[in-house]
C-alpha cells in the first residue's frame, strides 16, 4: 500500500511539473516580437530575420509587431511587453533606452522589469544636417549655435543619442534652441526644415547621403564608410554611450525560454544575411549573451548618469 501511495504521489508531481511554465515545451503557441518603432530600420530588419528563423526552428508562428510610440519613443511598446505574460509569447526588441532610461522616468519600468536575452546590434548612429548648413562638424555647429537658433530632431529626449548630443552641446558651450521627438528621422526631415540637425541611423538617410552633412557619429569608433567623420565623443570630450538593440523578456520568464531564444537569435546574427547587412550598412551585428548584456546595461546606466549630470 505504501509503495502504491508513493507511485501515486510521483504521478501527481509529474503531472503538475508538466503543466508548469518552466517545464512546458516552448513555444506552445504563437510568439510576437515587439519592435517599438516603425518598420524599416536595423532593429526591425534583424528582428524579422530572427522571427523567420524562429518559425523554421520551432514550427511555431512568429510575427513582428511594430508599436511606435511617437514622442514617447520605445516606452509604450515596452510597457505592452511588460504587461504581457512571462512565458516567452511576447519578446521585446528594445533599444538601450528601455532598460537604461526607463527606470528613471516613472512610467512603471523598473531596473529588473526585463531580462536581457542578448544584445545583437549597435547602430551606426549619426548627427546629420542639411547640405546648406554653414557647419560640417561639432566645432562648427557650436560656433554657429552661439548666435543662431538650431533645432534638434531626435527619437526621444531620454534616449542615448539625444543625451550624448545634449551633453556635447553643453561641453562645447551652446544649447539647442529647441528640440522635438519624431517617429521617423530621414532625408525628408531635413529637406522639409522640420529640424536643422537630426539624430538618426545611417540607414534612414542613406538615400541622400551625398546631399547632406554628417557632423559626427555616436559610437565607440568611427563608421568605416563615413570617411573623415569623427565620433561626437572625440570631438566634444563627452562620455561615449552607444545606441544598441537587444532581445528582452519579462522578468520571471523561464530560463528554458531564454535558452531557446538565445540559440536561435545567436545563430541568426552569425548567419550570412545578418553579416551581409553589417558589411553593407556600417551597423555592427553580433551576439552578446545574457550575462554580458546585463553587465553592459549596468555600465551604461553609470555612463548615462554622467551625461545627465553634464546638462543639469
């Protein structure tokens, strides 16, 4: 009788384990990859590659859902993932601003709200001006802005490239007369006069690259295809803070889910299609695992604090 009772208890325990999220086979249904920007930029293109490989590898339906937040940047899309289940059915494809800036702006995102699956992209981010701008680098912009109004266009006041640009202006002794957030910053933004200079990625201004001026790039090193263009950190003496993008899941998501996503996404970034994108565009495409990504986030939080102190 005792042996039968033990067998029965073991059967119940096995059944319960089979029903628990951590032990359930992943994915058990469709998976959404949430990109909090409009389609077309690097994070969207690479996330779609990951979603396509996810479908092939698992047989589950995978879709990319674009959730642009207007002047609120990536945060509405991030909050949608945060408010979803912690089972891997919603995966965020987030820029640095979500885990680094989000906890500082009282919108419900905490430092541990999301777990990084991995970081896979560093944007070739630049500060660009129209062809007729009477300046071609940061020193020229600073000299001009001391006596003239200059409007900055950006993807969000709290995001890394905007912070770097504001800190650089402060270090060089000027302020932007005004600034505005946009969902899209491309050739039309400059030609329409909606902004005098814009923080944007190289991909969005590639069609008019020969007709505009690149004042500097935001990153640890110059972009190879932009001959002679120096980093803003080098020109202004400010702390460098790169704009990167990674995959994130809600805190509490089982490690088994993270492992599946890691395996698929890391292979995708090492694949020919993703590496060709890097060769053609100047973006850096790679895979940084969960532990390395978390360490990078902590370091970037310190960098951001230093930049904020510069403009206060």
